[in-house]
């Protein structure tokens, strides 16, 4: 399963998603540090869920990274826009 699909499934399982956009930005980093050649090394996530809106910024990031689990160690970078 593509990493993008894994991210989608895990976040939808963990949160009451109102908005979820996942962009694979790996092509922007081809040949740079962290590019493993897989085409699945850099992602940008826009996530809106009511349970996250009540949290502080650090709590939101921790909650999302906890939901992503081992994906955090399999990709080089995940940019988050959470609320």
C-alpha cells in the first residue's frame, strides 16, 4: 500500500476527520538529503478534526505523530498543518 494511503487510513481511524489533504512532495526533494529514491520520502498533511482543535500546537503534533506510528520512521519528512 502506498504511504499516502497508509497515512490517510491511520488518520481517519484516529480522528473525526473534517478535512484531510495529503500531498506527496517527494519529487521536490529528489537528489537531496533524505531522498531514498522510493518517491515516498516527503509528505505535507492538512488535517482538521474537532478533537485536535481543542489541543495546543505541541499536543496536536504529538497526537498526529502517535496516530502515524511507524510511518514516522519510514519517511524523511512530514509537514503538518493541523487544527
